[in-house]
């Protein structure tokens, strides 16, 4: 079976979904900030509908007017919640299971294979010069928080 590229929605489609979610949850939005809130939800969730819906649902619990800053606060709360509502720990806990040999013996050859495997598993993406970065900034943010690397 050919590999499938996993991505979030394109920005326009993400903004449309975010707008519909906000409307369905009847959020209190300042009309002058509505488009900024929609764009922030799309950007902070990488356009992934699951995360977008979770953010909108959490925002619906706020009695005050929702702003882009409120979106940032909600995303941070969801990334750091002890209950792990987005099951982000999955991204760390499965590494030893799926990549045990590469993780335990991380010399140059094994490290390159590990990076390739992580890219094929949609953790990372590589550029043409073979520099690797997280595929989704949301996962990178969680990883930095979870590993205590956030500055």
C-alpha cells in the first residue's frame, strides 16, 4: 500500500471549520477579533479537526469574550493537563516499543534510521538537505513542555 501523507486542513478549510465550530458552540466573540480567533485556532491546532473541535469545546466553557490570547491559553491547558485529554503521551510512550533498537543504540547509522522511521511514522518531516523537524508544531510544543525543554 502506498504511503499516505498525513496533514491538517489547508488554512482556508481550517478557518471555515473553526468558524463553524465556534458558531455551533455559540461562543462569545468580539466581531472585530472573530477572524483572528478563527485563524489562531487553525494555526495552533495545525488544522487538525480533532484538536480544533477540542479547543472550540473548551472555549465554549469560557464566560468571557474569546480572544486569540484565550485560544493560546486553552491550547496550553490542553497540552499540559495531567489527564492528557489529547493523549499526547502516546507520542512518547510508543517510541521504545516501535524504535527500541534505534533508541538503545543511537550511533550515527542507527540515528539516521531512527530519523527516517520517525518521518515515515509522521512524527518528523525532512527537508531536501535532510534536516528534520516536527511535522506538526502542536506536537513539537507538547514535546518541549513534556520534556521540560520549554524556555
